[in-house]
C-alpha cells in the first residue's frame, strides 16, 4: 500500500504541479499532512497542479511539485487515513475549479 501511495504521488508530481511549490516526503516531519479525497465534496481544498513553478506562486489552490526539498516552499506527506490529515485535498482537472471549499486554518499559509 505504501508503494502504491508513493507511486501515485510520483505520478501526480510528474503530471501536475503545486502552490508556491511542494515537496512530498516519504518519511520525516512534513509541514502538512494531506489526505487525497475521492470526491470533491469531502475536500477542504481543490488543487490544480501546475506545469510551471511560476503558475503556483502565492496561490494556495495551485501546487507545483518540486523534486528537491530545498527548492520547495513547504513539504507534505500523504497519509492513508482521513483522521490523520491536517488538510483534505481533491485534485481538479481545470484551474478554474481550484480553490478553498471550506474555511480552514491553513488558508493563506500554503505560499
């Protein structure tokens, strides 16, 4: 299961991109624990993944995945269970669909 999550994360990182910029940790202490929702209605934040870092600058809802931790604005760890997460995200296909769905303590801090 860990390998599946890691593979999914790598695929998402290769295909998409994130806010300011994000690095996904396999181990260690992240800035934020994230649970990826199956349904948009479960999410706190709908995320669109950018192809370029500049598209994600200063935007919570747009993420660019960095390969190296030192280049990232913040780090995340994908958790298996909803109850372990600080933030629930849903990946959207279009930039216009991205944004906060609910009021959240992390609003404005993912830049």
